[in-house]
């Protein structure tokens, strides 16, 4: 018995792919769902289409949709009101803080709001005012502020 798809199989597959897109966002499965929808519509219009042609159409539209979407979003990136939202250390660049613990052997700590951050810089006593000039992963790089 040969493998046989009916148009509603493709529509159900499209719905499944949309659900997967909701659970794992990334706008990848969205384009595959669109390809399944197009394949289902074409199969409805041309019901005698072989399953090999159906898979070929699905594959072509999937790859084409994903490639065009990637190209579009690369040229038109989404602008954010808070571009540093997921880069916490970038929020502290240029700000001045008081050392909570002295910097000894290049390592110390500062208090930022309700949390402590490791800092790296020139050795100095606790209470010294320092300015954040960089970051290395989750360690802030500081310079002493000379009054």
C-alpha cells in the first residue's frame, strides 16, 4: 500500500508546527508551518499529487521561508526600547560606586543596589570610590576616582 497524504494531514501538521512555535519561539517553525499550509492547499487543488512531490514542495517552501525570513530580519533588526536589558554589566559602565571590600591582588567587591559584584582593578582600601570602565563576563573592571 503506497504512502498517501490527504490535504488535511498537511493542515494538521501546520497546526502542530504552530503549537511547537509557541512552545519554542524563534520564528523557525513558523515558516515550516507556512510551508505545510501551502502544501495542504496545493494538495486540495491537485488531489492526485504524489507524496514525493508533496514532500518536495514542503521542503522547498520551508527552506525558502526560513532563508527569506533570516535575510529580512538581518536587514531589518527589531529595535528595542531597552537594548541592554540582558547585558547587566553594560548598565554599570561609567557609573561610580564605593568599594564594599578592598581590592587586594586585583580582586574586590562593590555593592550595586541590593547585590554585590566582583571587581578587578588596582589595589585600594574599602570605601574608595571607583568608576566602572569595563566588564569581563560577570566581573566589573574598575578604576580609582581621584578627587
